[in-house]
C-alpha cells in the first residue's frame, strides 16, 4: 500500500521532505497508471453491458468530484482509483486536479504519523529494511505464482 511508502519516506527524510517526495511520487504514479491504462485501451475492454456503459458515462461526466472523493477517503487502493478513472474516460485535466488535491491530506497525515511512529519505536533504517523485505517477498511470491500458473497452462495444451 502507498501509505507504507509515505510513512517510510517521512521516517527516512523527515516529515516535510517526506511530504514533498511522496507527493511527487504519488502524482508520477497516478500519471503513469492513467496513461498506461489509456495506452492499453482498457476503456474499450471494460464491459459493453448497458448498465456498465451507463456507469462509465456517469463517471466520465462527474469525473472530478468522484475522483476527488475517492482519493480523499483512502480506503480504495490508489492504483484502482487511477485505473478506473482512466478506463471510464475521465479527462486527464479533471483527474489530475482531483488527484493532486485528494492525495495531499493523506500524504500529510501519513508522513507525520510515519515520522512519529518510526522515530518513537524503531530506527528508520530498520523500518526501511523491513518494508523493502516485505515488498521483495510480495514480488517474489507473485512471480513464483505466475510462473506456476504459466507452467500449468502449458501442460494443458
């Protein structure tokens, strides 16, 4: 989750520089996801059902407030919001306005929380090493699972 990276950045660089770096990273991530989904034409593959099309039109028309609210509540994963906004046809300008305003409160809160939590409990280096280890484990398990599924698929042919 992005919150762990924000907290790690604040623990490593301090809350103020952590906020700036996390904000830049979040906006870069949002842009990358948005344009990648657009480039892959996911919007054309995202259902052709009448109800789905109606939802896409509603999201497209009200893109700014919907993206802003979703970014503010932080329950839905960041990448899911970015992908859904791009796939539903939200204009990039509205998406970026909403994202740049919507992620800021979360980044500020998690930065100060991360700075206090880490400085009070463990050293930033240990925390960063722990987060890196968890991220590498997740990547390893994902690749291993994908490799097994791919191998199982070849056996069926």
